[in-house]
């Protein structure tokens, strides 16, 4: 547009008025060198245009002009959740009440995608860097480039091309290419654990520094030391019971067998009823990058947050 109007020169102006609201927007531009970004671009336009929920980022428009492909979203002034959770100073802005609001918002957004929207949508890339925060620090799920629509009644699907972020993708997706609503439940479980702990997924924990985050959380919960997992910046004097409930829910969500994971409707119920009886989680499964032959995603296709390792792989037919 700038080129066509000679830098928005006044002599090329056709008129002016009150049409534009002066709203700040965020523009997402497809890289010229992207190898698979166009499919994501098209997928994101088709999906987000049909989805309307207070906890989803709203698509305002898009532009396709020869090689230029741009998405226009409402602007989220507080960036993404990872910028707060994993920063020793900014995390102080996330007190327990605010974290509960973020957990509840993400839960409702996923519940809408899976149950209450006109479409049944599997996000497939839920992680802190894809949770944006508006001016009130309310969460908005973003980045639907990898999302898929399910036919009503369908329980799962599979693909030979796996795109995933290590630590957030469930084992059945990485190893078999199988995804379902329970795939997003697994990712939500990891996200929930990170919200209450403030810990990154790409690190090791425990006295010997040999445990991944999921195993560490499970061991601490099993030994009755779950509060040691929690973010030390949280005031646990009044919220310890709720924190322990969230820890147990997160462990239920990251079970290795998808059938052992709760639905998002179950998760919403458990989060609102802290005194409800919860299932006993088994040891979770933490998918490792050496569990399947993988290739790294070109960095100009997907921009990952510093702790993310985004990979893709083509699975052999079985």
C-alpha cells in the first residue's frame, strides 16, 4: 500500500473521514523464504475467521498481494505469557489470583474450541509463547497455523507430517502422528504446570539434576512435597491447597495414554471444584526428541520462544 500511494503522499489522498477507528493492530507477515508457511497462513485465515471467543485472539483482516501475505490481528500490548513466567522480575506481576484467571481463561478457550464452537478444533501447538495477554493481562490463545478441524463425532486423526514443539506435544503425536482433543489436553497439562511452577520445560530438576519437569513434578507430588515445585514468588499461605490441586490436575493431563487424560470439560469442573475427588495420576510420559527421527523446523518458518525446540518429521508408514 505504501508503494502504491508513493509513501501515502497527500496528493494521492482520495478523501478522509471517520472511517478508521485508530485501533492498534498486530501484523503477522509471512516470510518470503518460508517452505511451508503458506499452508499455515491459509489455515489460520480459514480457522480464525470462524472462531469468536473472548479467550482467542481475534483476526481483523488479511492481505494477499502477489508475494505479500499478511494477517492483521487485534493488538495484545502485554506480549505473551512466557515473557512473564520465565523472567525473574516480570513473574512478580503474576500473583496467584492473576494466574488463576489465566488458567481459567485458557481452559475456557480450549473448551470452546473442542465443544462449544461451530467447529471442533484441535490447536496442536499450545504453549506459553502462544498465549498472548491483553491490556488487562487476560489470556488469548493465538497461532492457529497448525490447528485442524475435526468432523463432529470424530475422535482422532493422524498425519505423516508431524510439526511439534518438544515438551508440549504428546507421545502419540510424536511417535504415531495421531492427534485428538486429548493432544491439546496434554499440552494444557504442561502449560498448567508451568503457570504454577514458573519452570521451563527445557531443563532438568531434582537433587541430581536428572529429572525432566514432568518427572520432577510427579516425584515431588508422590512424596508429598508438591509445594517445592511451585513458583517461590507465590504466596502459598492461603493458596497451597489450590496449588496442589492444580499440580494433580496437570499430572492427570500429561498421562502417557490419551484415554487416561481428562477431557477439557472435566478439567474445567475440577478447577472450579477444588474439593472434588481427583484421580490418581500414573508417572507421566515426557516425549524426547530421540524417541523418533526428527528434523528441525527452519527458523524462518516458525518463530519459537527461546526455550522451545520446534521440529518436524515425516513418519514412515506402519
